[in-house]
């Protein structure tokens, strides 16, 4: 009989088996990486494009093109595109992030021959009708007006601009930028960025040779190159900055603290992820234990590490009652100083290690998540040994290592501190 008073045996994650991609190229040299799984007749195809031609005077080009991409071609209206996609039970989405823009289609393999021509039409013949642009501008200006009244969103904007300035990572979007959107700017950017010489295709799911031939027949020829320059930025750590935006009627204050750090390509990145987890990267972290559980200043507080193509940064973010904002800041810096001056206890470090290894294993729930893990390394020029090194680092890191990293990266004089509300 099972004795429920005895905890089951615990085994630490030793290795993780990744589904590694098969690399092919289309006839026009567009790289295709296939993460294959033959269990279900479902496939996800991602067309990923570098963001290009950064122009601080026209910061919305890439964002607006991504948002309006499937709003009409010379042969199909936005409604007809949606109806055709829905008819085949497929799902079509566009996404913009700071370094890339993507077009993704989910479909059953049996409908691939019908769905791919629709995607090709969108990627090669989007027209950006003026009526659709006008609606987009109106909606986004209203959304911006609402967002600027939210302390947490305003704090995030101020923080990004302080770290990254007028680049794609930190530009301060204003209502006037939407008024300055012109159709010719969008069509010009579309032709430059959504082109075969700027495209990487990542396929995940059941994708046989016949499916590859369909993909090649649609996108391997008669697709004009764009010859655009990929965005490239450089940054340096600035002296400490304190930015305070007072809201006289604020009930809560938004806090965002952080600094430039390193991205995934740097050798310190795995160790920095472990340090971040101890500080504020999971529910049992020090910031949560102190500021939520002990002090009751907030419903939630956390820290994070973000890896961008040309930079990395770490941040702490929360919203607290306006009357306890100053006290919360004191406690945040107190937890940082503890990590710099005291060794993490063995029990806490073991818990964090097990959490991180378990999270890594748990994040690989299907073939699509395996593809996401591939994207995390591919665009930084890394191989799967990155994950092997990550696992090894998590298992081997010591309390002394964490203290050294804290002293290297958690220096208050380098931090940008943003408070929106009452301080």
C-alpha cells in the first residue's frame, strides 16, 4: 500500500533531449529549419524577417506594416483573407518584436496546398489600403491615450527610453507619430523587409518532403529581394538616473528599476538568470517573500532578464500603494545589497536550481516549444551546446558565484530608477 506520509523520491534533471532542426534551403536560398514531429497532422510555418531601415523620424514603419500586413492585397480584401483562412480551419497571425517581425500560419497538412498561396499573396502583394491605415491610426491613438493614463505602462516607456534612447528598443512613441504615417512609407518598408534575402523560415510539426516541395514552389522563386540593411544598435551603461513622474491622484505607484546587462550570447547570461531567479524570478523569490508576503506592499513584484539582438537588460517591476512607495524602494535595494554581501543558503540555492531545471523541462511540452527553443539560440548564432552549458551551469553554480555576479551586475550607481505615481 502506498504510504502517503513518505515523499516520493526526487531526481534532478540530468539531460534534456531537444528535437533539433533539419536544415534545407529553397531555390532562392531562403533557409528553412524543420523541427519534425509526426504525431499529429498539424504544422506551424513561421516566416521571420529582420527589422530593417531604422529611421527615428519614422519609428512606426515596422510596427504598422506588421499590424496591417493582412489587410488586403490586389486580389483579396482583408475580409476575404480572413474567410479563406477560416474556411480551412487554419490560423494566421503577424507579430512585431524589437528585432524581428514574423508571419505565422498554423494549418493541417492536408490544407497546405490551399493555404500557402494565401500566405504568399500576403507576403508579396500586400497593398495597405488607405482606409485600413486611417482606422489603424484612429484606434492606436485612442489606445495610446488610454495607456498613458496607466502608471505601469508609462513607467515601462520611460524606463525603455532611458536605457535605449531613440532606437527601436526605446523610442518614445507619441500621437504625432501616428499622424505622420504615410502609405508610401509602409509600402516601401514592406518591399524592403518582407523579402527572401531577409527571411528565415522555421517549420514545426508534421512536415514531409511533399510539404517542403509545396513550400518551395510558392516561396522559392519569383520573390523580389529587398536589399535592406538590418537594424544594428550599440549602447553603453549610463550613470544612475532617477526619473519621477508625479500623479497627484495616484492610488498606486509603478516602480521600474534596472540597467543594461548582457544578452544570451554572453558567457555570464546563464549565471545572471540564476541570480535573477533568486532575486525576483519566481513566486518564492526574495522580492516576493519580502515585499508581498512579509510587508504586504504589493500583489506582485518580479525581476527579469531580457535578451535582445544588440543588448540585454535586467529589471525589477512592481506596483505598490502610493503611501508605501518609498518604503518599497528601500526594501528592494536592501534585497540587492544582501545578495552582494551575503551568501545564498544551501537550501534556497537547491530550491532555485530544481525550479529552473524543472521549468526548462516543463517548457518543452510540444514540438512548437522545441521550435521556440531553437529560435532562442539561432538568432544569436548559438548552437545546442548553449542549453548543455546552461544545464551544467545551473547544477554547478555556487553561492560564491552568485555573490560575485551580484557584485558585478547589481550596482545601484548603474541603475535607472523610474517611479510613476507618488514617491
